[in-house]
């Protein structure tokens, strides 16, 4: 996981806790895993349920479970995507922190230049 | 018959296992929600993360629903199967029956579609029993049929077919009679929904055989009217056309015997209203229903199609005792149909047939005091529209042809105006239209076309005569009084002999007249209102102002009227009349003569004779 650069003296520190972001990514991964498990368990359970099952109710259940399974797997995939977003959020925070630090460096250079100019003018 | 089988224990196990994993997913979702909230609080500069909680919730709900329904299928097998084996085996129909009875949430098309015919037969059998036993409360029966099924047109068609026309008509009659008048009935609405969904064929090309059979006799047509009056759910156009043609065009609720449920609180039959109002809302249908056949290319385009006119006359005449709301809507739609006019705006043969058929039909509705027949507000409004909108055609017809024909047409027009004058708003609208027609006609007269002013004057005369007839006070009790007076005279003659009876008879006559006068309704004031609306010659003067005689100029200075706008603003009051007279007096002789000539031409036409 990328790290967050420290704020230089005088620069604004970003509001970001890498541990919280990591916890979110982990919990979303866990949720995705639970959904994928549910799809697998349903698959196995349905294989047992269809023993000796015949008639219109079975045809209905076979059609319905395919739709439910697809919906479950798709939700799991979106959870994985969201977990990846949470991991990348530290990069966004790092970019903001770099910006704040650069602003602070620029402010310092500007002040130094002004001071030098003042010393030249005053004999 | 096909069989269904399953191991209920395995289906229940499926439900349990899915419930377990669903709980795990729910726990993981709660944890993720907490983490997401913590991230939102602690990391506002980290950009947005979008956890798909909505999709997860939907997937959980879908898993839960599937698990529950599969478990219910297991329950249904246990309930339907009488055996003790691990494998439950039962007929599809019995399984479906159990599903309907105990697990209505399972009544989804996927399960029930293959069983629809059998289920429809079961429901129809219950409906037939209800009809045979005169049961008007269908609450239990309705509760046993899931909405999923009744929303399926195939199921509705199957139920109607299995119930049969005779039982259906009888059931609708029984249920309708068991409801309070004017109060919405859930049972009737349920039956009406069933009919609305199942009346037409699946391909949308017209009514089913059952509907066609229902429309073939009076009882069936009354049932269809009753059902259509209960719901707004539209029929497909082809079925609607067949229903409207059979119920309200070829027959009518009144001639089919009516029904207490179809009568308004005033006792007037409203049976055809719902169907005709619906038909009026379908573009082109009104004219197609009324014309019966396409507008014939043959024949003089200036004359109405005689077959269509006679058909419309019959329909209108037959509705003399009904509410006329639906009929008026249908006729308005027919008059508005683009096919009723040619590209130049003139009436086509069919359009003319609608106009003349309406006039003849309304004219034939009796004016008798106290009679059940009469023209009610909606039809009076339509009549006013027809007379106002097509007055040139209608009035011109009273001046053409043989004497007998002219007399008949003139009398028809008077009769129609008599009907309209019984209702204040339509007659006042007609009077206002007359003022507009006179203004237009005066302009045309000054431009060299005298026909329009003659027609407008003739219309004025017809309106005045019709209004005068309507103003005669109604004496609804006179028939009773005449019988009473006759009986009293005979009794006096028997008691006092011929001489004494004659003296007593004169006294009885006096009392009869006084009682008749006392009970007579107040006379109307339609003629007076018409006279007030048309009292001023202002419009004639305006026509001359706009096109003064050659060499003449209009004098404004000293005339009491500043300019044309002030002249146009003059009303019909006494001071306005005085102002107009003063303005006329100030004009040059040719102008005065032109206005006088217009007024004379107009007034000469106001005494219409055949």
C-alpha cells in the first residue's frame, strides 16, 4: 500500500487516516468473499435439492436461481472494485499532501527573495 | 395429466443453507457499512469510495426470496402429497391448488403458467356455483385467486371461457343487484377487471368468442354494460368497437331492459355512457360507429349520406330517455373527426349526415310535459353546437326542395331549438353565436352577398319561435286534473240531473283551471334573453362603417360616438340604443339608408316560412 508523505513545517496536513482506509478495503473484500461463498453454497445446495424434483416448480426455480446467482456474483465484483478504490485513496491523499508541501516551499522561496531585495535597497 | 415430484426435505435444507449464508453476508455488510462511515469521517481528503451496498442489499433480498419460495415449494409438496415416502409426488393441478391456497407469494407466472388452464377451470367452477346459488358476495372467492393470475389476460380469457356466457351474465346480475346503488363494489370491480383483461383476443383483433356470445343477447349486453361501468381499464380498440357497436349503436341499455345498477340517482338510464365515452376517446372510432360504412364516394358531395343520417337519427331518437352523456360525447367526437370535413373545411357527406341526423333525431324526441323522455343538458349542448356551427347548412336546407320537405326541415329546426331553450347555458351560447353570425353576414351583405344575412335572419326567427315554445309553462299535473274534473262532472250530472250537472260542471271547470294554473311551473325567459342579446343594430351599422356607400363618409364629430371602437363597444342597454340612434341621425342619408336596408333585409328573413 502506498505511504502518505509527512507534512513539512508550516504546510497544511491532509485529513486522511491510512489505517481506516485499509480497514475499509479489508471489510469490502470480506463482504465480496461472503457473497461469492453464498453463490457457491447455493450452487451446491441446489444440486442436492433437484434430486427427484420435477414439474413446473423446478423449471421456475432453475430460471430464477440463475438470475439470483448472477446478481450475487455481480455484487461481489463491485465490492472488490470498491475495496480497490479504498486502497487507492491513499494515493489521492498523498497527491494532496504533496501539493500542500509544494505550496509551503514556494511561500518560503518568495519570502526569501523579498528579504534579499530589501537588503540590496537598504545601504 | 402431468405429475410433479420433489424431496421436500432437500428443498427445506436448501432454504436453511441459504438463510445461513445470507446471515453471514448481512453481518459482513454491517461491518463494511461501519468501516465506510469511519472512512467518511476520518479521510475526507482521500477521495470518494463507493461501496455497492444497494446492489448487495438487492442480492441478499433475491437470495432470501429464492430460499423462502423454494422452501414453500417443499411445504406445498408436503401439503399436496398424501404419501409417506421421502419423495413427494402429486398432480401439477393439486400442487398448484395448494400453492394458491397457502402460498400466494409463490403464484408467479413461472410456476403457474403451465397450469393456467386448470386453475382457470377451478375459478370458473366457483363462479358458476356462485351464479347458480345466487351468491353476491365473492370475497372468499377473490381471496383465493392471486393478483398475479388475474393480471394475466390469458388467465382472464380462460376463466371467462370456462364460466360461459349464461353463467357470467347471471353472476353479474346477481352481484350487481346485491350492491347498494351508487356505492363502489369490490366484487363487481374484480369481475369488471377480469372482463376488461379477457374480453379481447390475444392478437388484439377483436373480441373473444365469449364476448361475442355475450353481446348477442340482451342479458349479456346488460352484463357487459354493468362491467364496463365499473372500471376505467380500457379495452383494445377492436374489442371496444365491437362492444360499442353491439351495446350502444345496434341496441341500447334502455331497449335491452336496463338494470338498477345502471340507473343514476335520478332513475335515468346511464348504461351506455361508459362505453360511448370510451369510444369517443379513440380517434376515428366515433365516426366509424355512426357511419357504419365508409363515406360513399358516390352521390352528390353536397348532400348528406342518407343511410348514415337515418342511422344517427334512430340512435339519437332511441336515447330520448337516457342520460345522453355518452351519446353526446360520441357525437362531439364524430363532429370533430377530420373525416367529417374536406380539406377546404366544408362538411363531407358523412359530416353532413351527422349534422342532419342529429337534428332530425333530437327533433323527434318528445316535448311532452312530464314525459320520461327529454333532451338533457349534454345533448342540449351538442344540439346548440350543431345549430350554431352548421347553421348556414341547416337553415339553407329549410329553403330548398319541395314544400313538404321545407316545412318538415323548418319544424325540425324549431323543435331542436325548443329543446335547447329548455336549458339556459346552451341556449345563451346559441344566442351569442347568432350575434356573431349576424355580424359576419352583415359584412358579407355589404360586400354584395345577401344570402348570409337572409340565413342569419331566418335562424333568428327559428330561435325566437323555439324559445317562445319553451317559455310556455309546463303543466305536468294536467292529465291527472283532467281525469279528476271529468269524473267530478259525471258525478255531478248523475247526482243533480242534466241542468244541475251543467251548472256544477261550470264550477268544476273554473276550479280545474285555477288548480292547473297554481300547479303550473314558472314560464321560461329564453325569448326575453334572446331579444336582449340581439336587440342592437350595432353590428349592422359597423358593417356599413367598414364599407360605406360610394361617395358617403362616416360622420363622427358631433354624432355622440367618438370613433369605430366606441361604436363597437355599444351594448344592448337603453342608453346604448339612444347613442346608436343619435349616431345614425348624424350620418349622411346614404349611410342611414344602407343601415336601414340591412336591418330591413334581416328583419324580413326573421319570419321563417317554408
